[in-house]
């Protein structure tokens, strides 16, 4: 009986995590939509911006991005294509491996990221602090 209670507690904890994630994702999508982005768009921009801050202007390989964001390869490719069409990122072939593609923020992408970052962080603070 105690094993069933412990198991049920784990299941409930997992469901609480999923519910918090879903609520936070929806709130991020709703809020970021006002800036022409969805949560996944911002995650890619944020990752690229962190890379720039870390080493002064690097570009990530698409494979590296896919390891950090939770999207399928095809969904990530479509997202990057959309961001490129909007002038927020540039794509280029990897010099060291012609099969790879590197993605970097443009000036417009850096500016939008800087504008939207405080909005995204405020949503995270509100949603995750309220969850405790």
C-alpha cells in the first residue's frame, strides 16, 4: 500500500510539472505574440544571444541548437527559416564542414531579443514564482 502511495505521489508531482510547463508555455506564447514571436522563436534567439555574449559573435550549428531546444529537426528548420525570412537570423554553410549550417543573430535579431528579453523574463518570474 505504501508503494502505491509513493508511486501516486510521483505521478501527481509529474502531472504538476507538466501543468506548470503548459501554463507557462501558453503565457509565454500569448505575451510574446505581441512582439511577433512565439516561445520557441524566443528560445532560439535567446540561445544565439547567449552564444554572442559568451564568445563575442559566434554562430551555432543547427545541430547544437537542436540539442538545446526541444523541437524536432524539421520543426527547428522551419523555425530558423521563418526567423531568417524576418531578418532576425542569418544562415551560412559551416566552413569546416560543408554539410553543416551555422545560424547567427542579425542586428535586427539582437535588437528584438534585447527588447523582448525583459518581457520573457518577467513572465518566467511571475509564472514560476507563483508556482512555489
